């Protein structure tokens, strides 16, 4: 990198950081999302400044892997800290339905279309299904729980925002077993005898259990620290030491990964465990605000580079039939599988529609493609990157335009129904 390039990059980082701070408020009432702006800015920057280093993820696989990994885990901590609903089988029933029904059906449908419709090999089709299955905690901020409520002991989230947030928090980790299955098929073949036993015991059983237990353990220890006499003596809350939220993120993720568990699951479980302690304590807002700011910076970096990669030719490997998968996934597979999972249920028809429609795809999908292409043997690597990028761009456009007006409409409907019934806003399904 030359000195001139370095200056250009630093100036661009400064502009992007300033925009990340100002745009959320500026775009708050417009049908335009921050991801849309930054992807477009990335495309424009790499077209106007051709001397910038190439952002092609195929040329920089390690950087793509670890940047997306970092962005996801920080976002998972933020999502978990924002959830205001205590864990429970009935209270989280919408989430369990989405995870147990919508996610497997989505993986199966995308894998089948990839194999039979797009002509991908079985391993590549399965990887595509796994990578595109999780909803995203990074790009779905407009339709997620926004912040922890610390002034009401009985605070709860509305069902639509809660479901989208909690689903995104957990299914980013639950896509990993299917990704490992795709990697195994790519390396040893389709014969179940070559990989199925180890996959069930290690990739499903052990890694999931360690992810959950690691998150619970880290969350329990950290909340004992945060809300204790030690914290009072150190004046953690008074000094607003949001850095401990990053410490919690890296600790939960790192220890779980060392034990060969799913760190994504551990981070979200850790965050919700911390959030469950002293729910009205103002320190939760401090932790969440700090994580949110770091997440926003990382998201900007990913989106600008994604836009730059598109301008640099990331989508050139796309075939016309691949675009059909983008449309079918966003408008048919996700909405239909979510409606199947949620009907019947405690959600009203409008809430079901919102939850089903806003299956935002994003940075998690980029991570899984980057991870699998390094660990497995996928001859369709460039095409897989192109398809996943096209899905994310489609999701950013469609969901970004729809999020603000749709959520404002749902909120108005809920408020009117709550006033008519003189009941709490959150308890009234719409």
C-alpha cells in the first residue's frame, strides 16, 4: 500500500465513521436503511478510486472470515443484551417454532433448489442452504428490539421484534452443524457411513451442548461480577465502562471455541444470561450502547467492502437462474416456512406476516461461506460467493425499504388496539 493509498483509506474511514454516527437518526423516518447507503457508498468508492486494494473475498479469505466473524459476535452480544423478555418455554415459543421448523425447512428448500435447479453439487447446494438459513442480527436492526428497558420491572418486547431478534441471535449458531455437514460431504463424499456418525456426535451433540453451557457459564460468572460489591467498589456503572461488554463477548466466544463448541451460540446465551440479572439496572443500557457503537463501525466496514467487491466483479459468476433463487428465497421460502411454523400460534396475523417477511440475510451468511470455502473442497466457490452476495443485496434493498413504514404501521395498529382494550401494548397481538 502506497502512502497516497493510506491517506485515501484513512480519509474514507473518517467519512464512513462520521456517517455511521449521523445516518441512523437522519434516516429514521425514511424508507432507506443504513446498509443500503453504505453498500452504495462502497460501490461508488471503489469505482471512483480504482487504486484501492481489491476487496475480493476470494483473494483475501482470511480477512473476510475474521472481519465477518467479529462483526457477527459483537452483534450477537448487542442483540442478547437488548432482549427484555426472560427465557421460558412458553414465553419464547415463537422463537422455538422458527428455529425448529422454519430453519430446517429453509435449508432443505434452498439446498434442493441449488442441486436440482441451479445444477450445484450436493455439497455446494447444502452449503448454500446452510449459509442462507440464518436471519441476521447485524442488518436487521430496524426490525429488532432496539435497547434494554431498565425503568420497568415488567418490561417486555412486542412479539414481532422479539421473535426476529431472538431468532437471529440463535440461528446464526444453529446453522453451523449444517455447514459442517456440507464440508464433510465435500471432503469424504455423500456416503453417510463416512461422516454421519461423527457429525451427529461432534458437530451436533458436543458443539451445541458446549455452546449453550459455555454461554450460560460465562454469563453467570460475568453477571456475578457486574452486579456485585466488586463492581460497586470499582465504580463500573458510574464510570460507564462499556468495554466490559467486549470482554464478555470475547471471553464467551473464545473459551467456547477452545472447547470446540459453537461460539456464536455461547455469545448470545451469555448476553441473555447477563441481561436476566438485575433487569432494571442501568448498567445494561451502558453495556448495550457501547456494543451497539462497535457493531455499527464493524457493519460499516463489512458493507463498504461488500459494495466494493460488487463493483470489483463479485457478481460476475452469477447465472440468470441464480437470480431466481434470490427472489424465491426472499419472497417465497422464508415467508412460507415462517408462516407454517407460526400458524397457529399466539401471534396475530399482522405479527406473523412481519416475522415471516423480515427474514433478513446478511453478514452471518458471508461468514459461513468464507469459513466453509477454507475448510472444505467446493469447486463452485466463486459462484457461491456471488449467489450469497446477491441474496444479501436483495435483502438489504427489499427489507431496507419496507422496514420503516411496515414497523410504524404495526406499532400504530398495536397502540390503537391497546387503547381500545385498555391493555398493555405488548400483550395485544396484531
